[in-house]
C-alpha cells in the first residue's frame, strides 16, 4: 500500500507560507507523501494537481479572509470535475465560519492555533479513510 498522498497549496494572493511549510514537513515526517504546489495557486491549478497526482486529501491554507469564497469555488470545481477528494482548510478562520465551511463540505477546519499533532493526525486519518473507500 502506498503512503498517503496529500496536496497542499496556498490559493489566491495570500503570500505567507510559513505555516503550510511546517505542516508539509510534519506530514512528511509522519510518513505522508506531500505535493506542495506553493503560493498564489488558482483553484483550477489545485484541482489539476489533485487529479494528476492522485491525492487522498487536499489541504489549503488561507490567511486572507477569502476562505469561504475559495472553499466554495474549490468544492464546486472538484464536483464539476467528478473528483471526490476531501478538502481541509487551515489558517485565519473565524470561529463562526467553521460551521459554514463544514456545511459547504469542507472535511476539516484547522484555525490558527490548532496544534500541529492535531492537524497531522486529522489529515492522515482522512487520507486513510479515503484510501480504504477507493
């Protein structure tokens, strides 16, 4: 069985990437294969990367406040493309938006301050469930 494969990206014009790089390294240390697309990715680029790399989970980091719009666009594009991959979002997410993101279909939300162990364990659990379902 292959390692869990996680795609990480920073959509939009958000230029701060220290947190997502820490998450990427922690996931790699935990045995995952990480595909990091980097900064300023568009939703179509993220979806194309998920398809091309056959990932188990998509994780995006948003600090710009555009998390609801980006999640809506990403989930809609995945649905139109017939791609059933769970999406997780981390970053500056107000507490009141966590439920809204979940209602949109985001599998997990990790606001600023979430412990690294919790993020890694949660993402790997989602990846494990995804691989069992395939």
